[in-house]
C-alpha cells in the first residue's frame, strides 16, 4: 500500500448539456450523506436524459452536492442506479448531472425515453391568422347597387359575433403559448448559466497521518454501500476482488481512492460504492485523524 496521496474523487464536469432531455415522470429515490449520516429523500422525475435528470423532491438539496439516485423506467424490472451532482435549483426543482453511467445504462435511458417520453425541445406550430372580414365584406358601391335584405344583415351580425369570439379564443391561446415559451426559455437560461458558473467541488488533499490495517478500519464502518454489479461483467461471468487504497478523513469520510488491484471492469463500480462508506473517526492521541487504509470489494455471481 502506497503512503502517497491519491487524486481527489471529484472529477471535472462539462459546463453545457450536450444531449436532449425528455419529459418523463417516474418515482425517484435519492440519498445524500450529511455529517456522515445517509438521508433518504423521496422525489419524482420530470425530465430524464443520458446526461442527467430533473427532479422534484420533498427536501432541500445543495448545489454541488453528490447524490445517489435510483429510478425505474417504464417496462423495466431493474432500476437505474447512479451517482449525480446537483447542478441547478429552482424552488423545489433540481437538475442533477450524472457523474458516470455504464454503456448499458445509457442505452436503456436512450431507448425508453425516446419510446415513452415527450421531448422537451419541440418548436411550436406556426400560427395561421384567420381570413380578414374585409376581404369578403361588400363595398359601399356594391351595397348601393345590390341592397342587402334585412335578414342577411341579421345573419351577418351573428357571424360577426362568432368571429369576434373566435378571435378572443385565438388571442388567449396565443398568449398561453408565449407565456409557456418564455417560461421554457427562462428555465433553459437558468440551467445553462448555473452549469457554467458552479464549479465542481475539488477534494482537499490531506496527507494521511498514518496507515491503519484494513481489519481495524473494517470494524469502524458505520455506513456501507454495496456495489452495483456491472451487467456486462455479470453476463461475461467476470468475478474477482477489487482492492482499493483509501484515505479516510477526520470526519470518517472517504476522500481519496486509488485502485491497487482487481479486474478493471469492476473497479469503477467498487469505487462508486466505497466513496459512500462512512467510518467512525480514527483517533490519534485522542484526536480524530486522517488515515490511509485498504478496502477489498468482492464481486461474486450467485449460483
């Protein structure tokens, strides 16, 4: 096990969205870790894409906060589980950007959102104005030559009232479309501006004070997340143990991870799980300390 520090976990994120989002409302379960305690938050998606999703939740999320999210797409039996970062907030709505998705998860989202959802970026249909009344109205000269019967004038009044009512309806519908477009534009602008301005959290690299045996740290685990078995590896029958070099800070949070050994196809899943582990702080001279240890994550396919 190397005593050197490993790079921080938090990666750089793209500042702009490169894939479309689709309207799709399904239940979503979110988990955040605050002060080392997992907090489960119920929510519901209102849009989903390969790069992230928009959710409405019953609690407050923080910009730049890491979140584990789980949701079940229509006609699927296995939920999508992923880690995301909060990039946008507007009242109770939040925009989450996926940190990492497997090829299979991306394909699943791409297929079912296009089948089951309505794309958000749809241009409104062009409005065609009704024909002008003056084009069919008789001129004063025509009236003089061919006087209109009284019954015809009464019918014209009824037609004119109907036309005025239709004009009011068309005007109201047009205003609704304009308001909807303005709301959509403000949502897009707000999302784009916040994604460009909010930087990803950079992990603070702190040199560990000492190395602690894996068996000792294993007994101090207070919250453990089991890894999601990559489906491609499962189908290929790939098994094994991933050994990670981990730095645990004074609060008991995993701040740095580095792969020591194990199948590469299983390494990302192991790191995604271990970074959510929480430990009881290790004490040095009675004070919480940053320590280095090893973690072994085993992947076995049940018979």
